[in-house]
């Protein structure tokens, strides 16, 4: 597993914090995870498109769905 740290902006309080996606270097596809904000503790849903272990797109949305 490769450390794949990303800085995101919370969907709720708009503060930034780092997350580690822990993506395998050979993985390609779509991944969805929930990360709680380090500031306000609300759940952020992180949708990623990954190609060969590299994040091509990342979307942050409401994780309460």
C-alpha cells in the first residue's frame, strides 16, 4: 500500500484537513470512504476515481446519506 495523503475541505465547516487514502499502487477504479472532520467531527463522503494508484478525481460530499 502506498501512502496517498490528500488535503480536503470539510463539507460542513469548510476547514481543511489531511486524509490518507491508503491506495494500492496497482489499483484502478472507483472508491468511496467516509472520513470524519478533524475540526467539527461531521462525516465527509470521499468519492475517488483512481488509475494505477494515482487519484484522478476526488469529490467531498455529505457523509450522512
